[in-house]
C-alpha cells in the first residue's frame, strides 16, 4: 500500500470491480465446484453452485458463514465466482445478512501463504486481489473491525506472491 508521501488516487469500487473482472472474467466455469462425491454437505453445496452462474449467484447463497459453499469450493470454482463475491463484499451490509467482506477476507487469507486459491492464481490475478484488499482497508475499515489484521496480512501475502509471479 502506498505511504502518505507516495499517495496515489484511491481507486473507486467500479475500478476495483473492473480489475477483478479483467483478471477473473475469463475463468472457465468448472463442471463441478466441490468434491461432490465426498459427503452430503459437499454434494449440496455443489448442487447450489452448479445451479447458479456469476450473474445469478446471490449474497444469500454464500452469506451464511456457518453454511458457506465457498469453504468447500475448488480454486477453479472460487476463480470463476470471484467477480460476484467481490460485488457482495463491496455492497453495503444488508438488513438480514452480515457484510460479505469479512467472509471474503477469510477465503483469501485462510492458510496464509498456503492458501490453495492464492497458489492457483497467476500474477495478474494476485495483483488484482491485492488491490481489492488494499481498497477494503482504505474504504471499509469500519466494517473490517476485528479482521483488520487479517486483511493486512492477506494483502501482504497476495502482494508478495503477486510480485513473484505464478
């Protein structure tokens, strides 16, 4: 993230979405999103994700941290759905669902440098995610609350890996 004396104009939500769309918009839709033969829960999550696409996935489909299909999703599936997930994170918190940003941060930081999604992404995708994380810190600090340290650590690993390339 730039220091105060290196400050550059903060990107808008629309610019962040455009960067995510550019980096992940061409990711193919997998035939399956989870290891659907593993158990009933994986099969149920796979059925839901297979019944949606980027434009029909809803915050309510993924917004319950206790029943989140993205926790079981393959890296290819997360890459496919990331533009939609980022849109949920940039939306205002709803009346019936928590703000999605903290769940997205969890998915991006889980496992730190061993995060399977991080290691699946190429350098341009990692840079787009790092820009998203910096944007969340700059524009959604009040919503991040206790997760601020995780966001900063996530930004560091996505930035570091992004600089190293895929």
